[in-house]
């Protein structure tokens, strides 16, 4: 083969959804939205958040003091922005290996669950804070799932199991918080399809067909409405 | 029935990113129907994340992460492709990329196999840079990395791909 790799890769840009495919997916997405509509208006709030420049300037101008003080901050408190947008970003940048990234994702997921618990104890878990925590937790769990898969692909099963054990322990300790945030997590124990639910009970449905049999008009599988479900 | 502003803004994001997610899914699965399933799955999950007001810092980067996980889930449930095997609809896609050019189509098929052998992060980097055409600086910002780090990783990934497909680099 003598063709330039970059040119070959760029030729794939011509590939796109066909008109009917795009319309079909759009229609299915609209159907999902009708069955699980938005509960929050984003007229004055962006769907995509820009980095918090003020928090960054504050952290940089005060050296490490502000960053340290931010560690215990909870959602809704002024230093929380520093915690998630500075401290945790720095930690992310320093995590170079897949193991380190996986460990970090699990730690961050645990932090979000602890924050949920603390806010609930203080009766300060407002609907707005709940949605913020839910979104952040979902990102950390998707990140953890991705990194665990990467570890298993690389044959680093021991570390993958360690991360999964950490997550299980977090979920066991903060089951009420998971329920509050409407996030469900399950772990696949073996290739035969036996799964443990987040509460440790066995989900003994075998194979694909016995799970979530709802299908949309296009014949594609639906998902549980109202809950974020993440399978490890 | 009117649609809320949240829904309309989300559909705009779908319109902007659906093709990229579909292409990425196809490149990893080499099966058009599977790529369609994954694309729908990704946006359905993304809707679940945003519909209650959760903010996502980088929508595209998060969508690609969700896509990688959805692809992993799909692969767990499906028979893996054999070496040199292409899934349903793949020939049509290669024809779109290289119309009427059998040699290039074969090279593309080989390249996709080699791409799947790269580390997951590098597969995504190569796709974002050379298929989607995003600048290094933008990719670095989404991934919280230094641009120089991304440049080096891209160079190593390209080298690995060249070695796999047997390309003599042109200078």
C-alpha cells in the first residue's frame, strides 16, 4: 500500500447518515424525548458549559490555598467550582496511565456520591443540585467504564477488578444517593451473562433478549425511561 | 405540541454531531446497521443526561466517550468480525469513501483493521484529527491535554498504522 494514511482517513469524511437514516434516528430520538421529556428549561442556562475562568483566576492568584480549601466544598458552595474545575482537572492532567485514569474516575464517582449524601443529610439537596450531581456522576461512571474496558483489553484484569471493587464498595455505601440521583449500575460477572445488580443481588436473565425488550418503531431496543443505567 | 427549548437545542447538537458519531462507530464496528444502532443509543443516553438540566462541559468529547462505551457493549453482545471480514453495509460505505476505486477500498478495509489494533484513545485521536479534521488545539482542549502531547501521540499512532498496513512514508 502506497497511499497516504492521512488521505485515506480523510476520505472517510464523505461517509454520513443517509437522508432516511438521519430522519429515522431523529424520529426515534423525538419519541424518546416525548416519553422522557425535558424537566429543565435551558433558556438561560447552557447545555454545554464553558470552563469557569473566574474560579481558575482565583485559584492561580492565591496559590494552593484556595485549592486546598476547596476540597471539602459541596455543590452550591462558592469553592465547589474550584474543586471540580481546578483541583479535579489538575488531577486528571496528572493521571497519565490507564490505571491512574481508572482510579481517578472511580474516586471522583465516589466523591459525587458522598456529596449527595452530605447534602441529603443537611437537607440541602435541591432539584438543581441533584441534576448537577447526576450529570457529573454519569460522566465519571462512563469514564470509569471506558477505562475498565481498556484495562481488560490490555490484559490488566487485576487492576480492572480492583477498580470495579472500589466502585462496588462506593455503591454499597451510598445506595440511597444512587437512588436519589436515579442512576443504576450493574456489573457483568461472566461472559455467560450473569450480572450482579448494584445491591449485590443476581440478575439471572441470560443473554440479550431477556433484557429490556422494549423496541421502538424502528425495531431498535429502547432503554429504561427516567434512569441512567450503566453496565460494567 | 410544542417542543421545549432544551429539546430544540439538543436536536441541534444531534444534527451537528450525529454523522461524526456514526462514522466513528462504523470505523470500529465495520457494520453499518451496528453503527446505526450505536448512534441511536449514544444520543438516547445523552438526552437522558441533559434532559434534567445536567450540564456537559464538552458535548462532543462526552458523546465520543459514550460511543466508545456503547460500542464495547455492542461488541460484548455480538459475534466479533473475523480478520478481513466486513459487516453488513460496509461495502456500501467503502464505496462512498472511494467511489469505483477497488484498490483504495481494499486499502481502506485494511486500514480500518489496523486502526482497531491501536489503543482506544489513539483510535479516537486519529479519527478526530484525520477523518473529522478537528485542529490539534481543539482536541487538546477537549481532552485536557497539552497540544504538544496530542501531536506526539498522533505521530506515534500514524507510525504504528503505517507499519501495520505496510506504507512507505512520503516526505
